[in-house]
């Protein structure tokens, strides 16, 4: 679930870094001093806008439901294993093999269910966040045009090391997003 988000964040970081480097190389020194640059913390905005909170809550409920299902299946397997171990002395070799094969099959099924749940949750998260990020992109563009920003970057843990206080547009983004 988080891997896809990390990949998306990495792609944004690389795109931002590439855009910034092209801008810095192509703009003469006098023009770059006049450029207006801002940034937004999209992850914080996602967590703070009302639609993001609702999406996060829904994803959490879905996760808990799927986790409960996995826990139930895991408990069934644990009981099955205990039963096999307790009764192994009374079972014939064929019966032991049969029980072991049945246990293995149910274990594989549990692993497949786990992978399926992970994929479903990742897709649901990607779909929800894409929708929100698309809306945010339009609002960021509006803010940039209205306030004369030449470049707006995304703040990530590794991409933005320092910026002046007035360059953060995240609060404005959150306000405008929730108004719509």
C-alpha cells in the first residue's frame, strides 16, 4: 500500500528536481533572482482536508475488515495445526499426509487472500489519493497564477531541505480545497 505511494512521491521528487534544474540552468542570474517559488506539502494537505480524512477513515475501515478476516482464517489454521499435532499418534501415515497436505493447501490459500487484500487496499488508496491530488493540482495552479508564482514544488522529507516561511502554500491549499 505504501510502496505505491512512495513510488509516486519519488516520481514527483525527481520531476520537481528535474524541473528546478532546468529552470535554474535556463534562467539568467538576474531573472532567477526575480522568480517566485513556492511549495506545498501534499501529504500534510491530504491528511488535513476533509475529503482526505474521509478517505483515510474509509481505508482504515476496509483494512480492519480485511484484517479481521485474515485473523479468523489464521486462527482456524492454528487450531487445525494443533488438532493435527494432538492426533498425530492415532493417525495412519496416509491420514497424516492427507492432513498435512490439507493444512498446506489452506496455508497457501491464506497467503493468497493476504496478497489479494494488500492489492485491493493499495488500489483503493491509489484511487482515493489520485482523485484528491488531481483536485489539489488545479487549486495549486490557481494559487500560483493568482499570486504570481513561477514554480511550485512539493515538499517531501528528502526533497525540500530549506525554504522561507512565506513560500509554504499548504495552508492556503487546504483552505481552498475544503471550500470547494
